[in-house]
C-alpha cells in the first residue's frame, strides 16, 4: 500500500514535467497564429510617415486641448504632452521635453535639447550642437553642424545634414539630401543624395570605351593570361553565367558582357565597362571612370574608384567606399548601395536612391589633391 | 546577443568549477544519494536489508547498492503478471486512440514483450538490486558531472543576465540529483514487486530519457521567461532588418 | 562466445550511433549558437524594392476551391509592379470549382494567365515542367495553393537575385493552424526551428539554404542551366537545390519573407508527408553524394554541410539502433561491467548533448520569434520526436525495399487541406487592403505622404 502511494506521488511528479506544456496547449488549442503582419510593406520613410499618422490621429481624437495666451495648444497624451504652435524660434540652449508640432517654420539656436519628437509643417533650421529625438518636416530641413539625432529624420523638402552631424537611424527626403563631411547616418534615401563639392561639369556620363580585355573572351583568346585575366580559369555555370577560379585582377580596361562569379578578389582597370553582374567572394575594386551597368556584390569590401558611374545595385559584406566623383543613377528605378560594415562617401558624389549600412554611412572630405580636372585623375 | 569571448570564458570557467567541485565530492554525493534513497525506500515500504559497497568506476571509492529482495518470474505475484498484461493492453489502447503516441507506445509494448519472453524462457535470470544500484550510480554520476556543461549551453550562455543563468545552473543541478533519487527508488520498488518484468521499460523511460525530460522542462521555462528580454519582441528586431 | 559477440556487436552499434549522432549534435549546437549572434552578413533586406526583375509566379493547384481565392487575391494585393508581374495558376486536372475561380480572376486581372491541365502525368513537378514553358519572367516564384503571401513577399524574394551566384531563393514558412491539434502545435515548433534557426544560420555561414518548393523561387536561367525540374523526383525542390549547387549556384534564404501555411493536424496526413520527404530526400542523397564529394565549386565545409543535410533522415534508424543495442547490453549481465570512465562518460554525454541539441534550435527560434507560450510545449515535443523517428524508419524501410527489388515507390500526392474558410481573409483577417491599386514607381518606396493635412 505504501508503495502504491509512493508510486502515485511519483507519477504525479513525473506528470508535473508535462503540466506546463499541458497548460500551454490548453491555452493555444483552437487558436490560430497571428504573428505575421500580412499587410507589411517596406517603405523607406516608414518612421516619419508612421509618426505623422499617429500624430494626426492624436490631434484629431484627444479630448482636452488647453489654449494658452501665446496661441499654443496643449494636448495631454498619457504621460507626455503635445505642444502645437504656429511658428517657433527658440534661442540657444533651450531644453524641451514634450512633443512639439509647429504649423509653420521652426528654428532653434545652438545646443538645444529636444527629448521628444518634433513635427515641422514648414521649413526647419536646427542650430549646431543640438540634440534631437527625431524630426519630421513637411518643408526643407537644415541640420546644423554637430547635431545629434537619436532616431530618424524625414523631410519632404531638401534635407541638409551638416558637418559632423550624427543620425543614429534613417534619414529620408522626398527631394534631396546633402550630406556634409564628418556626418553619419545608418541610411540615406532621397531622389538625390549629394556630398560636398558637387561638380557636374567634369563628369562624363557616357564615355566611349576601348576595352582591351573582354569577358567572356573570343575564341582567339583561349591561351595565356592577358592583363591579369586567364581564360583557362573561366568556366560556364550555364544560363549565360560564368565563374572564375581565384582572383581576377584585370589591369587594363575590361568589358564584361556576361554575369560572373569570381571565387576570389575582383578588380578592373580604368574606363572599364561592366554590362553584367559581378559577384566576388573577396573584394571588388572598380577602376576609375568605369561604367557599371550590372550589380556588384562582394562578400568582402567594395570600392568604386573616382568618377565611376553605376546604374545598378551595390552590396558588400564588408566595407564600401565610393570615391570622388562617383555617380549612381538609372532609369525608372533608384540605385542602392548597402554594406554590412561602414560605407564611406567621398566628396562630389551624386546618388539617386539609397545608401545604407548595418553599421554607418559616413561622409568624408576628399583630399584637395583630387579636386583637379577629370583626365588628370584618370 | 553578443557572445563575447569574455562571456564565453566566464561561463566556461563556471561550468568547469562546478564540474571539479562535483568530481571532488563525488563519493559524498553518492553517499547522500543512497542515504536519501534509503529513507524513501523505508517510506515506500520496500524491505531493504542494507547497503553494500559497489564499484562505480576504478580509482573512485565505491558507492553503495541496496539489498532489496527481487523475485524471479516464477516468484512474482499474479498481480504483477496481471499488471504486465494490463500495461500492454493500456499501451495498445493508447497506440490505437492517440496517433501521435503510437510509435512510442509501440516501442514500449515491444520492450514489455521482450521482457516477458526473457522472463518466461530464462527464469533464473535476475537483476540484483545491488547491481541495479551500481548501474544507476554509474549513469547518474556522469549525468551530474556533465550537467554543468549542458547548463552552460542551454541556460548560461543564452541568458542576458549571467547571475540568472547561474541560478538556473544551480537549480538544474540540484533538481537533477533529487529527481534521480526519486526515480531510483521507484525503479527499485518495481524491481522488488514485479521482478524484471517492467525493468527494460523503466530503464528506457526513467533513465537518461528522464534526465532529458527534466532538462527540457526547465529549458522550456527558461526560454519562456527569457523571451522578449533577449532580442525584444519579433516586430522590434524585424524592423531593423 | 555468442554472448561476447553480441556484446561486441552491440558496442560497435552504440559507437556508430554515437559518432553519427554526435556529429549531428555538434552541427545543431553550432547552428543554434551561430544564429544567436544575430548577424546577417548576406542579408538583402535593405535592397528590397530595388531589385525588380520581371517575375512569374506559379501556383500549382489540384482541387483547390477551398483556398484558390485567398492566394490569388493575396497576389493581386502584393506591392509588386503589375507590369513586371505574371501569375500562372497551374490548374492540374481539378474536378472541383478551381477552374471557375481561376478564370474569374484571370478575367479581372490581365497579369493572371491560367494554365489548365487536363491530361498527362499527375503531380506538382510534372505540372511545373509544362507550365514553365509558358513563363516569360526572369525569376520564377512558387507558392502552394494553401499559402497566403503577405504584401511584400514578392519583393523580398526577388531581392537576393541581385547576386548573380544566387540560383534560387527560399522564404520562411510559418504555420497558421497552431491550435488545431497538438500535432500542429508541435509542428509549429519544428518549423520555427527549421527556418528561423537552421536555414538562417546555414545561410549566414555561407552554406546553401534549402529550397522548399514553395514560398521561394528560382532564376529562370539557372533552372534552364540544370535541365529544368525533375519530374521523377518526389521532392523536386531538394533535387533542384542540389542540382543548382553542383553547377555553382547557391540558394538564398530570406527569413523576413514570411508566409502562412497549414501544417498537418492529424498524424495520418503528417506520416504521408514525412514519407514523401524521406523518400525524395534519400533519393537525392543517392543521386548526388558522389558528385557532391567531387564538386570543384564547393569547399570542404560546404560539402560536409550538404551531406549532413541530405543524410539527415538516416539518423532516425541510427537512433533506434543505438537504443536497441543499449537494451541488449542491459539484458546481458557480463556487459554491465564497463568500468572505463571516459567511455561511459562519452556515452552519457552523447545521450544528453545529442538529444538536447535540436531543442536548442527550437529555443533560439522561439526566443527570436517571441512566441513564448509555445516554448512551454517543448517537453511534449518528445512525442513528436518518437513519432517522427518511427515514421522515418518506416519510410526508409519502404524506400530501400523498393530500391532493392527495383519496384516503384509511392507516387506524388497532395497534402490534404483542411481550411474551410473560402471567403478570403483566412489569414490575418483585415490586414490586407482589398484590390490594391496599381503602384507607381514612386509609391514603391514612400508611404502616402499624409502630411498633417489640416
């Protein structure tokens, strides 16, 4: 009898190992998963637009609005408050803890601190050294030197990101972004992104190429290495795609006519013409004044030398560097450049689309030695 | 989550420290296991003539196994034989009614049938409780020794808070010990009342499988509690991608 | 003498079991921990919407009137440019109302171009072979008829094709009917680990992901390069993965391209599904292992990973062999005297660590998904483990029996659907806008600017 009782206790303890699972099952039974957001679409300016939508909803539905003498409306939203003002001009050093909405223009002096979001329906001008949570502007927006934005920036008009400004999330504009030296952000997206010293006169966007090396090569080029390209290392994967065994460092102008996977590093000489996609298991370096029509994907680093014109997408598993005079644009769709590590943008860069990094996108000043006529650099 | 070298090093250090501690106190631990089992055997009404030293591993002082009378097949009660048949029928019903249990139930039925055949044809074959104690200690001692490393992988490294991870590690270690005593006493009790009839099944179900079960039990709770702390909710980290 | 032989054989089998399962356990831990680092060196999410090739979406259908409307509406609602989209519902000899539903949608949307099949060999692979000849896209995407893609899934699945080395892509499958039965709840844990942990970890580590034949796609040129679909295979998806791999093409995995599926809720359906997977997979192992070992495109690590993947179902009988051998030893008193500490430690260590390894993957996946309640089901998943082991052993027994005697195995069959809702919105009701308007290029990147609009 004693053993029967012991057995019953033992079996009860044994069951306890399943008891929580049993309870969880009872809670789940009959239910269906709702973990996916089926309506999700990827939008580059999601943060800014989402904030605008929420704000609009709050202002339309919040019951209590207190009128103040200065025409300021105050809305209570849980623990935080929303201030709505016609136009605002703050002196330097101002600290603001609440959400601020301006019906018109907004400007603030240096070293202000805005600890909650800002919504500017007109143009915005943020003084140097100011610290922001996030800002959305329906007009143009200028961030002064050394501004820090803890989250995102979104502007309908032109967005100027001042020197040494730090944006810890995304910066988007529906017009243009000017990204000055020393500034960094996680990603930039606009119909036109430029860095300092833009000079379109020296850029030749459709040069005539005289390639010395062609890939895939003609039948007369089957033997021996030429300018770093060894035809014996080129194999067909089928489907018009090739792979190249080892590093492919072409020292002369290259014309690439079919997609290629390089199982090593890839580089090409100046004034190359890449009409198809390139994938390299190592680094990719594109020679000066080349035209890139295919996508470039590097498991390692990716560098575009000066005056390269790309009409495609760039992706790097390591770092990416776009040198002086690089242009990125294509018909119909914007271009994009993304790297897992840092993306460095030199001076005189114009990109119609997006530059992003899992680390940071940073603008630097190209040394003055580069700022000479196009041919001299090439 | 950043699994830094320092973090991995500290966690490994803890696991090794516990391992060394357990190895150093292996003999007292086995003695404590026997002593607790002795108390439970008495509570469960299982006659035990005492504990005899059994060699667990060479170089290690012996542990001890109980001296509980174990009947051969011809000696077991009708009730035990009936229980065997009842067990097979119950498993057959489970296999028929619950398709998810079918394969497990079928395997357990095979174990019972093999056991019955062995008992019927080799009536003299007996497993002494002392030998069973020896096998049990060999297995469980190793489980205790290896447990810190299992904890390292399941509880210590995935925890955002090292202290909480160490808490889980201690809990699992202590529980593993206590659960082992409980299972051992139940097995010895069954051995005393039903001889070898149920032993293959019990050895399969209450041996390392039960160690696996209790680890899973605690792991599921640890994941349940950690969920949301480590990477936040799904939507928050997904939006970063 | 006989006893000694039996002991020796049992020990050998245990050692074999330990070596094989131990190696798999190491792999499981490696993948689990690698996933925990949450690093995505090969992620293409930032390029979603920028890679916009012309695509063809295939939906193999056989008597799908219960679900056809949902998936067609979901594809209409996707945010892919209609001018670059072609949807081919492959109506394979349906005898219910599938044809009428498909034709109704084709009448409303010009990019839906149905292919009605009335004769020929049945099954998805054979139907795909014929339908592919009609496709005009550069990328072919595939969805089973009971799946409902979210609005962004098409763009997400095309993004990895920015890389010319990518021949195929696989999205994530998420079970929807988790509460229909205990089995479906447990399968949700299994799927969660398989995709969130294993597929993503393998892809991050530079190994090829596994194309699953649905919520995925293939580059048209790559498919042609490897000779198209294999209509003989029961798992044309696995077959394609390895055919591509051997030609130098990789398969990408996109964890964010999630799509609901309906997992089997009763064991009979699950067993048939598992049986087809086991047979097809093991067939691929036999077809591809010599070429894999010789492949010049692959590193040693990649070859090892690919072989692990192909041989994974063989672990089930090896587990059973290990159990049986240890029970045989239990019955032999002479075998009890195994006093060698390191050997014993290895055995127990293997038992503890190898069996826990798969659960670590479930744990990691659950932590990432934040589905904490389901994590508590883990102890019950032992039942699933035993059920799978038995079913896999049985399927392998049949496979090798048929292979030995040269007889044909099971044919391709459709997994039974249980969804009753035929009014659309079956998944995530209300989440999708009905009949989304054609998107402008600008609309692909920016939300509608609501401004403050006062």
